[in-house]
C-alpha cells in the first residue's frame, strides 16, 4: 500500500494543481466597481501628524492639525477615480472621550491626471512622498473636485513602489503605488 498510495496521491495532487493553475490563468482581471472600469494603477496613502511642534501639524488654518489620513484609490483610464478616504483626529497624551475620532468613506467623483514635476501641481496639492528621492512623472489625485478650500489633493509618483517620508519625529507618510 505504501508506494502505490504515494503514487496515487501524487497523481491526484498534480491533477488538482493543474486544474487550479488553468482556472487562474483563464480568469479575467478584477475591476474595482464593475466591468466598465479600466484600472491604470492603485494608490494607497497613510499619513500621520502627531507632532504639535511641526508646522504641518499645527491647528488649521496654519496646518492640518493632529491626526491622520488613510486613502485607497483606483485610477481608471478615463481620468476618473474610485477611492475610500478616511481622516482621523489624534490627541497627544491621551485626551478624554470624544477628543479624537475618524470619518470618511467612498469617493466616486475623484479625478486624476499626470504632471512632469511638482512645479506643475495645482495650488493646495501636497506631495505624499519625499521629493528629494523621486524625480519622475507624478499622479495628481483630486479627491473632491470643485470643493474649493476643503479639497484634498495628493501628488504621488507614477512609478510602482513604496515611498516613505518622515519629515520630523511623530510625522510619517507611507505611499504605495501598485498596478
């Protein structure tokens, strides 16, 4: 039973792996919100500003205040963008109940385009990468077009990869560009 059982098990395992590989190769690509999408890239951003002495973390209108942002977005070939954006407040030293919170949700009205340098970015746009380490083409992600001063516009590299920025203690930005 030993050698015969091993051979039979091996044949069954190869058949299962072959069927699995064939079904995976034949599967169509996944699209974010339906077959009409034609994704160009996915962008994930995580930013935290927890240093009250750093100018970006100053209370509005001078800075963004203490808190963070988490973003996932799918950039479609037609210049539209599906995204989820969440902002959260942070407290230093704990704070009491209700002193911090989070909010956000899906964004289906976003727009994106490319630029060749940060000098071409629209007013109010912020780079979510270290500009001293990347000098290629950039995506501009406008999450709330036409919303004026309340708009959130991020600038990120177009090249696949992970980008990290720590401009001061307790301030960090992580950006991931994926196909």
